[in-house]
C-alpha cells in the first residue's frame, strides 16, 4: 500500500496524484467526495483510466476509522478493480455499501 504523502507533498493537486495512480495501474482510495464532480479531477480519472474508491461518511471520520474502512473493504475493492472496466468511481460507506458512480457520466462530456 502506498500513501499519497509517501510520494507527494501535502497540498499536491488531486489531478497530479490521480494521474500517477492511473499510470501505475494502482487502485485509488480517497475520502474526498468532491473528486467525482471537479472537472480537473474527473479529467485525470478519465484520461488515465483510474479506478477510484471514495470512502463516504456522514461525519468527518478520524484516521483510525478511515484506515479501518480501507482495510475492511479492500478485498471487495480489489475484486471490483479487477472486474470493472476503467475508468470508474465507486463510493463506499462505513457499512460496506458500494455504489458505482455512473460510469456513463464519467465517459460523457461534462455539461456546457
């Protein structure tokens, strides 16, 4: 497992680390739910065939909760990563519910 801050400085633009994830063929995990709607990040996901999982929550989780979610659901993330055409985004709740964030929307051009 590689953590973003092991490679990039804090504050590195999301589109840069997402590009690296795609180029390396890594499975991406984040808790930034806005990645799916920001044009720069969406382009990085699309152009680099990123498979991304967003950990979702109602309240801001503490680091131990984030780590628990990532490790508890990693086997299912790996399975979806192997079997889902990229690019894709899945959201993952703290209870382990996976929802694919409309691949068709990722492939479509953003509205004018």
